[in-house]
C-alpha cells in the first residue's frame, strides 16, 4: 500500500490555528518584542502542537541570523576529529548558538579548494551565521559570513586560524629520544600536502642535523595519518637490515598502527624499540604511549569562541593563534644510555 504524503505545516496553518495574522506569527518567530505576551504564548503553543518548523534559509534572509554555526570536518568517527568536536561542543554549550556539522565521512579523502568552497557556500550563504573549517586546503574563501580554520594546510591564508606548534612538538620528541641514547630514529610521516605534517618532518630533520646525527632516508617512510598505513610503514622499518631503535609516528593513529605491526612481528614496546606519537588522543593514555599533546579539544574551543566574536562584529586580538604543544612522557620509551659501556 502506497503511503500518502503528510501535509507540511505552514506558517499560514499556525496563524489560522492561533487566530492571528501571518505577520504576527512571523514577528514571534523572529523574536520581536512588539507582540503581547499572551499572544506570544498562544502562538508558541500552537507551533508546538502542530510541529511547525520555520525554514532556516528564509529566516536568515528575514533576520540575517540563524543562531547556527557550521562545522566542516573530515570523518567525525576519527579520533582527531572527535577531539576537536569536543572543544567545539563545549563552546557551543556556553553560547546561544546551535551546531550544524558537515563531513566528508572519510579522513583519507583528499579535499580540494573547490570542494571546500562549495561546502562553505552551502552553509555560510544561507543556513549558518559562520563556519569553522577543519584542516582546509584552500587559502581563501568567498563568503559573506565569518570563517575560522583549525589546523589549516597552508601557511598563508586569508582567514583567522588556530593551530599547534607542530615544528616545536616534533623537536621536543626527537630531542627526548636522543637524550635517551637513540640515534637510529625512524619517522612515519603524515600526508605531505598538510602543513602540520611538513612541519613535523622538518622538526625531525633539524634536530638530527643539529645533533650531528646523519639523516638516513631509509628511516623516513611516507604515511597518511591512518592506523592501517601506519602499520604498513612500521613493517618497512622493521625489515631494514639495521632497524631503528625508536620510531616517531606522525600522529597517534599511525602510532596505533605501529603497536599492531609490532604485535604481528612479536616485538615489544618499549623493550625492543621505543615509540612516540603526536596528538594525545584518548587511546594514547590507555596504551601508555609517550606523545606530543597538541590540545585538539582546546583548538576547537578557541576556534568557536573566535568565530562567535566575529559574528558579533567584535575585533579579534589575534588573527592566528598558536597553541603550544607539550611532550607527555609515559612508558613507551626506553633509555639506551645505561647499555653503553
């Protein structure tokens, strides 16, 4: 039996049921104060009974505000994205805004500037008051509404941004391993098109050079910030004639892949080799993984606060905010110094 379509409740239906004009209902929906209290209550009661919802795009054209913030983020199931969303959610809870999330559904999808502009246009030109874009490729966006980025790909950009001190975080990790006596340190790099990945690789190279340790290109393997490829990269390092005594993974997901590969190979961490990650996702703490915390949740929180200030036409103290990273030492690294005779 074919199901009949349900009649959509219109603003005219609400006006008729409440015994008022359409313009009066419209004023209540737009939170105007020139409607009597008892009339407002009657209209809101009818709206609730009929299940009427106003069109956000139409409401935006009338009032220029929807009290809605957009979040464009890759793969909301990925730990990196989840941590950022926690911070965004915390800021939303403290504000008068609601959140609309748009995701590509896969962190491995290589976004393009054109795709990102399309996503921003879908939200910012009618539905939302402003948008947060996580790890954008585009350096510019055409939009009438404010935009803030988290962990952008490009160094030069035309919008406010929040990111971590990726270079310094990588330096801290490698200096720590060298201090433990490691000189053969493998590195699982992240996606090469990302600024954060490039800076972590540069930090790795610079510290080894400064320490007088020759850079062995065989110890640098190209990853993509995912667990699966992290495991594949780890196997490549294990199979070297002279494998590394320590591995610095470009992010914690890649480090989880190293744990998986080590288990398959019968290797123990840190007994057989040391391991450091980057991000400090919740799994890192449970595994006892030494990692570089880039405070992802705080990045999401600050970006949302910045966006709300921009929506309110308030001046930002800084267009670019760098959150200092911190090396969190747990139990995934072993000192080699005591083995030196």
